[in-house]
């Protein structure tokens, strides 16, 4: 099991209001995620309080799963991308129960080699 805030964690994400896309990554601080690779474009505006959801593209988290809420934005940070921090939607320091999502196998992956037909 890997928490979203782990520095090895990365989830393809979308800002719900502007549809700006990026990668939500864990980091050094255990209670904050970074939304990386969001370009500095007018159509990719991100504001504090915006909801960040899973895009579903990575195949790990179902599309629309709430990741967290934008906590801090610096659209003028050096480089090509905005600096965005996300507060996770759950208090990951106080977890008592977890839900493990196991992806469904496709029919071709479930069946082994084809049996000979007579």
C-alpha cells in the first residue's frame, strides 16, 4: 500500500473547474501534495479552493475520485509550470480504514491459452 503523500506516489489529475491537467505527487511534507506540470496558460488557471480529481487515465484511481483541494498557487513561479500545492481530501495521518481497489482483468487477460477445439 502506498499513500498519496508518499514521495514515490504520482496520480494523473485534473483541476475540476478549469480542467487543467497535471500529476499529483507526494513529497517531503506528509500532509501536502504537489500538482506538477500545469502550464502557465490562460485556460489552465488554478485557484485556491479548486477541487482536484483523478483523471482515470493512469488506470489506478477511478475517474472523478477526489484527491484534494488546492491549497496554494503561484502561477508566476520560475519555469514553464505553475507551483500548486494540494491538501489531500482525507487526513492521511488518522486513517482507520482503507479501501483497496483491485482493477478488473479483461476477458483476454483472465483466460489462459486457448484450448484446442475438436
